């Protein structure tokens, strides 16, 4: 019944917590593109692929007490820290949902910047195009991000690594 919710709690639990709404959005999107069973619909937004459904589910998980969402003040902005609560741990222990290999994938992504994950997610969003067109699309839609050819190559290497 709450399988989609359980998957999200398992991702957050397996990572020991995730800092940043954008990072959480990109991690779930990338996992979905890798074939994991996430059902949230994504559209292309200012920061790349974005899911309103995911935002609502996270809010529901916080309201249910399964995930804590802590707003932290940084120098000139706020960021959100997501942690699984004891109630959330009980919830996923009772859930039949399985997410194999998610821990190592999430750990790999958690160590990357939100900016980098935004690049990777954007490239995966356009993965139905040939490689050179994907790179051009990224340069067109992410002009203000000033991604270098080195950034793009690093993202290709990362995509190749997490696919295997």
C-alpha cells in the first residue's frame, strides 16, 4: 500500500540521511533512471529533473513521523536535512519492499555535490538522444551553470560507473 513511501524511507535510511532537497530529488531520479522501481513522475525544471510527487511524498513521510526534515540555516540560504526516525525504521522493517544495491549507489551519489548530480540527472533526462546531442542540450538548458567539458566527461564516467 505504501510501497512508494517505503522505498523513499529505505533510500534515506541506507544513506544515513541526505542533506539538501535538490540532492534528494536528483538521487531518486538517478536511481529511477537506473531501473529501480520509483514511480514518481518528473518534469524538467530550473534545476533539472524535478518531481512534485516526490516533494509531496517526502512531506507525507515527515507528517507521518517516518522522516525528520530539519531546516538548517547556512550563510545566506537554508538547506534541509532528511533523517529516518525510529518510527520510520519500524515502518521499513515491516515493509516487504526490497531495494537491492541501493546502499552503495546512494553512498556514491551522496558524496557528490548537488551541482554535479544536477548535471548527471540532466544528462540522463536526455538519454534518448545521441551522446553529442545530450552534451549540446546540457549546454543549452544549463547555460548559467557553466559546465565545462571536464565536468561533462566526469559525469559520463560517473554514469558508466553507476550503471555497472
